[in-house]
């Protein structure tokens, strides 16, 4: 049993933040005009423990585009609505080893879209959200689920939604290719629109840390006390995050950090240590795969300082 104090956690977060703050490198996502114009110096690090204790350092109240991090809650939503086995059958849980928006991956694995955590699988996941055929009710279900996981509501960034809708030609191809292979379960245009809208939700790193802590806490939101999903979905969603959360760099990330984490091109990174804590970071400049440079450095430095990791074979107890 490894015992750590809240003070040690706070100190590790502060040190990680201070060390990473000056890090340069990377560039804002430039294929979505709104994201290209966000202040590159924004940087926040947030931690939430299973008892709701939270640490927030830096720009943790800044609302940024959730982007691909939204794939995690919607994967959970379809598993809640249809069951994990159905999601495995209809979408899958395999890493593609290819970029998040790969069309090549769809052609290679045309019997299923691989995983709800890449664009193809995420668009399919949006098509599966019930009630099928009712765009407004589906959208409400997506937003309500994120609200439950975060303990507070996300807010659509209209400018981002417009910016992304006007430029998402690659994702339009994905939606129709999925249709061609019978791997989309509602209207393709509506499913793509729901996906684009969910990516355009504004969220803060402090909200994302609560979401991560809800996952780490087997579905019970540590801040609101609400049981958001059944405990048996915690290992399912965490395994998906572990396999593909950092796209084609996921193996390197997991090897070097030891924490399953999901990134988004808005600069967010969300990490889950089941039973222990949720952590989130935000900084817009990305590496070539689309992962936040400072976000990943901060999360890695933080867990490394505490000697935490899913493969360490230790039970962890957090004391006052
Ligand atoms: N909305 C973005 C896209 O579909 C999300 C990509 C990401 O965050 O990885 O291209």
C-alpha cells in the first residue's frame, strides 16, 4: 500500500506546473480557424480526488474547445444506453495506430470503425445515441451526460462550432464512408453535426478534472455525489482511453507516463487513475499528432513526482 497526503499531491501539482510553464514548442491547431487564434500562453492544471478535493493552478477557469476529449463522455453515454458489448460489436475498441481523422483506417478496418475515441468511431457513437432520429433529444442527452460527469454544464462556443462546421471536409468524407460500409446508425449528416457540435463545447480544465475523477471513482461524481454510470463501465472506458487516447503516440505516452489519458486539439488533456484521482491540463500548442505539448508534460511530471501509474501494481491511499 502506498500512502500519499493531499499536501504532497498539491505540492507535486505546483512543481509540475512551475516546471512546465516556460516550456515552448508546438503550435495551436491551425486547421480549425477558431483554435488557431486562441492565446498560446494559456496553461492550467487541475486535479480532483475521489472525495471531491480539488487543486486548480493557472488558467483553470478558461473555457476552451473540448474537441476530442468529448469522445470519452459520448462513448460512455452509448455504453450506458446500449451496453458495452453492443459498442464493442458496432464500433470496437482497437487502436488504429493512425491519425485521429484517418480515412485510411476506415478503409483498412471496414468491418468496424475501431474505437469511439477516433473521429470515425466518435461519429458512429453520435449516430448510436438514442433516441435515434431525434437530433434535439440526442443533443440534450450528450450535453446532460457531460454535465453529469463534470458536475456543471459545458457551454457551446458558437464561433468554434461555425468555424469547425465550415471547414470539416475530412470529417464529412468520414461520415459518408461510414455510411458506405453500413457503419453509421442514424442520418450521416445529423451524426456528423452532433459530433462537430460536441467538439465545439467550451469546457474548463477544472470541469474536466471532475469528469476524470468521476471516471476514476467508478461513475460516482465526487462533487455532486451522483452515480453517473455503472461501476462496471469504469474499466471499459479507461481501457479505451489507455489504448488510443493519444492517437498514434498512445503507446509512447502510456509507456512514459503510466496514466491513461485523452487529448483534444483544443489543448485539453484528461488523465484517469482508477480509484485514485482525475487530472486535467490545458495549453493550446500541440505536437504533430495533435496532443498538447505542455498539457502532456504537466500531467506526466505530476504523476511521476508522486510515483503513480496504472502499471505500478500498488494500492494507493490518500490521507489528509
Ligand atoms: N473536432 C476535431 C476534429 O474532428 C477534433 C479532433 C481532436 O481533438 O483530435 O477534427
